[in-house]
């Protein structure tokens, strides 16, 4: 459980930065060389590579060096843990909102019956 929480923390930390989210967004369309990922960002190539390192450490991205070109690709399975966590929170809140709706409905019914005084 603690290991899974640490993994989730790394994943959300990696996605917390706008530059890293932009890289993930670009990689969702297919693999790309590091230079292409860095080009639109307002930072140096070494800074972009540090951001890619964070994404790789979180398991969201993998890279492969062929010759002088390092190409990155997204790891779709890594997003599963975040999806599970978000889905569990959504389910929890939907149940709470359903209970709140039922409670409010019972108050309305009580007022109509005259027993809400």
C-alpha cells in the first residue's frame, strides 16, 4: 500500500508541471525525439531533459537512444494507477451526493406532509 502511494505521489508530481504535461500531451500523439519535445518550451535542452527524467522516473515515459537521437514514448499503462485513484474518489463522492440528495428529498417530503415543523 505504501509503495503504491509513493508511486501515485511520483505520478501526480510529474504531472503537476505544465511543461511536463505539454510533453505528455505531445507524446500522446506518438513517439518523438527529445529535441522536438523541447522545441516549443521556453527552456534549454538540458532543462527539458531534466523534466523528461521526472516523467521517466514516474513511469509515464520511456526513452531509447539510437545513435545520437533519444526518442521518447508514452507508457499508457502508467496512467492506470491515477485513473483508478480518480475513479475511486469519483465513486465515493457520487455516493455522498446521492445520500445528500436523498436526505434533501426526505426534508422536502416532510415539509409537504406538514411533519417538517
